[in-house]
């Protein structure tokens, strides 16, 4: 996989994501990370229909192996994106948000309210980065680091969402 253009016009142009390159297509989750303002939120939002389909036509727990497979693919894509962009965690890379969002939703059935709550919980934890999310974010570099802190945020968000779902069910 070649990560530089044949004739880059500038160093910035050579780092710009191109959806014709498989790594950027995956890293940006089909271009969601290229949307303006809050690309991580766009990536999380773009993950929701896929999560719904996996959970509704299979089972919510299938989001765990789906996220694990996507984690490996995301690690590969994020590693290339980090190297090409020259940044520790390029904002356009949102495959990590997709993995985190899927893991957050794995313990609840698909539903508009639960998915909205899962979206908000995951985004808050991903942005706020409580311990250990912040420690992972600062301590692990490269594509693995890009992916790992979102998994940590999801590991916190998923049980919180599960408890919220059970409380809502009880009322």
C-alpha cells in the first residue's frame, strides 16, 4: 500500500485523506471522519445504523466479535493514517469511535432511546477521558493507541448503559 501521492504538491496535500485508499476509507469510516466539526461524533453516529443491523438481525452480543474484527482492521488503518498524517490521533480517523460505539451497545437491545443514551454516554467518556481512558490515551501510541482508548471508554460505557436499560425497564 503506497501512502504518498505520485506527485504531491505540498507536504500537506500528501497527508490529506483520500477515500480511494483503503486505509483512509476504513480509518474515516467511509468518509464520516471528513465531515466538519466534531468528526468523532460523526463517526459514532455513522456506527449506529450498522450496530442496529447487527443487533436486530443477529443479536446485540454479536457486536462484540464484530467490534473485535473491526478493531484489528482499524488498528491497521489507524496506524497508516497516523504515519501519513504525522499526528498522534488525527481527527479524521473515526474507526476507533465505531468500535467503541459498537462495544457500548453490545449489552442492550436495539432501540432509539437506548442507542441515543449509548451514543451520549460513549461520547462523554471518549471526550472526558476518565482514568483509565486518559492513561491509555497518553501511554499507548500509534494505531493501537488510537483504538485502545475508545475501547476503554466503551468498557466503562457499556455496563452503565446496561444499568440504565434495566432501570428504564423496571419503571
